[in-house]
């Protein structure tokens, strides 16, 4: 799968947010520059889903071992996500993940510029001595408030539940 400049900038934000440490085992990569490649930007729903590919709630920093372990144990991963986000935010994320969103090349340029800006802002805070977690702003997907309604109502049954056909999302974690 393509790795665009927007993905790289987003990944830098996700890892910096976590203070360059694994969000499961807390191993720090801050003073381990040569090994930075070992800290992954792990997507909860795979990058194939454009609607959440650059969503701050949809990615975490995981070391290679945790990334692999959770990728192989989707039920444990799913539980970890719910604990990490809280069940309400996890539900909202799942809702967004099931939206169909068309991203243009122009959007991707905007996304890359947005996350490069956010990353610079976070680095400036670090330079001023900020330690620990730093939140960052997500790229605004919907500029037109009229388009905020999810387009895939067909995936929600009459009880308001998502159809099971798409429940494999969490398993795509090793996607990246
Ligand atoms: Zn770890």
C-alpha cells in the first residue's frame, strides 16, 4: 500500500504525541535515535479506510513487539483499544471508520501540510521542555457541515448496530 507524505507526517505526529514511546509497554525511544524505526505508527482500523487513515484517534505508537503481539491477538487488541479510547470514543471511531470518504490528491497535500505544521508545533513544545503526552489537532475532514452525515447508513441495522460484515477492521492492525 502506498505511503504518501501525508502518512509520514501523520505518523510523526502520532509518535511524538506519545513522547516517542510505546503506548502499551512504555518503552521509550527518545534517546534511542538509531532505533526509531522500531517504534511504529499502528493503525487501529487499517489504512485502507480513507475516512480514518489520518484520524488522531485511529493510530497509536507501538513498539515492534507490541505491534506484532496485538496484531496476532485481535481480541486483546480490541480490548486494549476500548481501554485506551474509552468505549464512547471507540464507538465513534468505528462509526467514522465505516464512512466512505473520497480523498483527492489535493486533500492529501493539505493533510501533509497540516500534520507537518502540527509536528513542528509539537517539536517546539519539546524544545521548551514539555515532556509526556502532547495532543495534536486532526485534519478537518468535513469543511462543509452539510456533509457531516455518514453516507453508509446501510451498514447500520434497525437496532442501530453495525453490520458484522465489516467487523474485521481491528485485525488489519499490522497493515501499518
Ligand atoms: Zn511495546
